[in-house]
């Protein structure tokens, strides 16, 4: 187990690669994140966010706003998958995978309670970029196969 439990939001990678990650947060934290997401998207359009990320050079792949970008649940799953992946790295030497995952889930639930709006937006933008690039690639999947 690592001795450094500092949270570095820059190291979180949202790619939806861990199954069951939508269930890691307790109801309170899930509600907090989803409410934050809905409020954020009421104030700023997804297209505008993605265009700014592209203009700044952060988003370098092709993208479109499709079903994944428009789904709060999909974005939530990608966010929690990224947080779980990050948390699992902290507990790699704690025995079984089950123990590592339980420790990571407890740490993530504690961390979500103290995350700043800036940190939440950072993770949300990563999930949004991953969803937008997936929307682009899967929109042409049938034409390319």
C-alpha cells in the first residue's frame, strides 16, 4: 500500500474500462456527482466544452456529441471508472483484488465528499472527452466494417 494518499486529479484517466464501477459510490456521493453534472451542463453546453478543450490542445482526437456524451449515466460510469482505477493504484499491495477494491472504494467515497468543483469538472471533462471520441468512432463503425 502506498503511503501517499494525496489526490492528483491530473492522473485520473476516464475510459470506462472497469466493470461495475457505477456501483462504487454510496447514494449520497452518486447524487452529489449527478447533481453537479446536471447543473454544470445547464450552465455550459457539451459542444462548447469540447470545442474549448480541442482549441486548447487537450482534446486531439476526432469527436462528436452523441448518445454517450448526452447520457448522464454514461458520463457518471466513466468518471467512477477513472476514480476506481486511480484508487486501485494506491492499494496494489494490500493482498487480494477484493481487498484492494474495497479499500479503493472506501477511499474514493471519502474523497468525493471533499472534491472541489474544479476537481469534479476536471474528471467530468475527461469522461466527456472519452465519450465524445467514442461517439465519433462508433458512429462510423458500420461504415468502416
